[in-house]
C-alpha cells in the first residue's frame, strides 16, 4: 500500500503557481492618427467619442484625470487631438456625482457695418 500512497501524493502534490508576466501595456492613444478639427460640424460629429475615451481613461488613470480636469483642451492636444481656437472645453465637478464635460463654441463678435 505504501507505493500507492507515494504515487497518489505525487499526483496531488501542489506546486506553487508562478504568475505569467503580463505584457507591457500598450501606449494609450485617444485617436489612431493626428486629428485636426476645422469646423464645428467635425467637432459635433467626432469629439463626443474622443471625450468618452478620455473620460474612461480618467476612471483608471488618476494622473490623466488630474491633468484632464485642469486643462482638457491641452490634454487633448498632447494626445494629437486639435480643436479650433473658438472651441473651449470645461469640466464641471461642483454639485455633480460625476464630472460633466461641456463643449462651447465661441461665436466671433459681430462686426458693425
């Protein structure tokens, strides 16, 4: 009976699990290629998806969130997303449970004839 116990103990022996190394994280990108918005129609069509990716990144990356809350347009530019000069982005955090992104288009002042 002793040889059977030895065989069973070999089969039931627990070997320590060595975690497989995780591959390095891919570099985070908001867009696949450098993006320049020239018109408000382009901003309306494409910016919501980009801002959604930026907000999702905020949930998992505190450093990104801190920078994005302070200077959203600058952070977008650092990730190759360039907005027209007349577009501004504000992040509202007062009195809300989740940050709210507000995009404004500043109209040029009317010229007098």
